[in-house]
């Protein structure tokens, strides 16, 4: 049974990575079907779906995980709990849909986005998508706790490919443009709901308990704040940009922002692999130097990958995307470092371990306030480049704050000189200048020389050794599970 679970875990992990990579690799197809103007609309309304999904969830999925661990041996109480939170979620969703389809909803959204540029019909669709996402998240998290990784992986793959197929059909053959893209997302959300939720609902025990709701709200609402502020750092610039630049420009910027997420695939994979080792090592010694050394080495590896992306992405993307999306590569050069700086989120584990997660909320709040203030003050004058720079600055300030507080509270020191050097090699006028050079022998020599130079500073045999240790630790845990 455990062997089956292990295989399912591997399939789920691999499928998750494949979906993320596929979504990025399919962008050249979408950009040939959608104009930058249409992609600008999508880049503005899709974040609304993500933000609404977070708000409407009330953080219940995270609380459900905790409750499951306590009640898994008591199906009746567990069933009562998930029934209660789902009834509450249904009630809130109905209220939300009533508001969004009313005249008040249109007035409310007009305060957030320019409805002269974005049709309210698009908001209606993403609003419905966000409602389905709430219940899809609850059911998926429940199955994950049941270690049904095959089901989750299969559902994710079906949802992704259905989304892609329906989107292409509606855009290419029915000329629905933005609406076709959004309806593709809606169809995928509905199919995933049918696939997951009906089986999930069989676990319900039909007894509503108000105490379960108050408990979930108390523990879930703080999670909304953390998740929401992270999303606002990523997306708030789109809403501000909408008032000062054209949708064509936002479309090019949104495409570049989506492309930069490929760095998050690498950093998240490394972070998720190292997190079990982190908790194991810090449990034995809270000032374990192995952790800080390992994080420095892994950061150096991520920097090396990022620099390679900065140096060559513009030349590649200029040939991959249509000429109408000219400028994607230039924005991506600056957005890759912003994505890399999100690796600093790993530092949150120090505060979670010491049960002082309120600090994480503080760091996130500082990050979003910085981001929004810079955007409001400078976007009217400097346009999209402000959104790019503000993202880098906000994540950098967050990382510096975390490192300082960790040193102050827990007396843990990092190799600050190396971290600053690695970051400087990724963010400096020289690399930005070289990265913008057109294809030529001189440019290729300079780029390869810079990449080798970064490799000398950021990489040594230790990073190979570190990855081997991570892999060995993972294999040992698997062997242990199989023997049980």
C-alpha cells in the first residue's frame, strides 16, 4: 500500500511540474491567437480570480488539513466538520454571486479597475471561476491528506489539458478572444469540480456545527492575510497600470511576468526538497550552520540559472513570440531577478518553526505597502518599468528584513557577503546591458564570459554535494516508509 502511495506521490510531483512547464511552453501558441490588447485584458482579470478565490476560501483549506490530522480516525466528526465549512462556503459564495451580478457589484469593481477598458462580463466569468476554485481547493486538499496522489495528479492533468483545448477551440474557431480564454478556464474548473467534489461530498455527515465555523474562521482568517498580500504584491501593479498605460503594453508585461514564473518552478522544487531537511536539522540544533551553508549554496545555484535566463532570454523570445509582442524579452530580463528573490520566502520557515508566524505577516505587509506606494507614485510618469523595479525592491526589502530579524531574535548568521555578491551578479547595470545586446559573435562571447564568471563565484563542488545530500535524505525517507 505504501509503495502505491509513494508512486502516487512521485506522479503527483512530476505532473505538477509538467503542468507548470507546459503552461509556459504553450504561450507561443496563445500569443499567435490573442493580440497584446487581449492578453492585457487577461493579464488584468485573471489576477482578480486568484484574489477572489483566496478571499472566499477564508483559509479553510489549511484549517481542514489540521482538523483532518486530529479527526481522521473519527469519520463522523470529520464529516460534520467538512459539511459545516462547506455549507458556510456555499452561503458566502451565493452572497458573493448575488453582489457581483447586482448594480452594486459593478460600482464596487469600478473602484478597483477601469470598466471602460475591461468589460464587466469578464468579471462575471472570473467571479464564477473563483467560486469553483474554493470548492476545488477544499476537495483537493482533503484528497491530499488522504494521500490519494493519483487522483489529484490525474485531475490536475485533465483540467489543464481541457482548459487548453477548449480555449484554443473557442478562440481559433469561434473567434471569442478573451471570452474564449476565460470560458476555457471556467470549463476546466467545472470539470475538476465534478471530478473531485461529488466524491468529496460523500464524506459529509449532515450536521451543521457553528463551533466548527468559529474555529475555522479564527485559524483561517490570518492565512487569508498572508496569501492575499503575497498575491497583491504580484498583481496590484496591473490595476494601477490599467489607469495609465495601454492594454497592449499591459499584455506584453503580463506575458513577461508569466514567463518569469519558470524560475519559481526551479526555486520551489529546491525549496520543497530542502524543507524536510530544514526541520530535521533545526530540531537537533536551532543554530545549525549546515542550514545556512546549504541555503547559501542553493541560492548560488538558483542565481546561476537565473543569470543564464537573463543573458539569453531576450534573443530567444524575440524569435519565439510574434513581433506584436516586441518587448517581452526586455521586461523578462528584470522580472527574472524579482522571481528569484522570492526564494527568500524559505526564511519564513524559521518563524513558523518558532511559532512566530505573525512576523511573516508583518514582512508581507511591508512588502506590499512598498510595492503599491512605488507604483502609485511613479507609474504615472515612468510607466511599466516602475512595476518591474517596484517588484524587485519590495522582495529585496522583505528578504533583508527577514535576515535581520532572524539574526536579532534567533542569533542565526548567514554568509551575508556571499548573498550580497550573488544578488549583485544578478542585478547590476553590466548584466542588463549585455542581456539587451542583439545576436552577434561579440555579444555571445561577452554573455558566455559573464555566465562563466558567475559560475566561478556562485558554484563549486559543494552545490553538487548539497543536491546529493538532499536526494539521499529523500531516498532514505522513502525506504523507511516502504519498510513500515
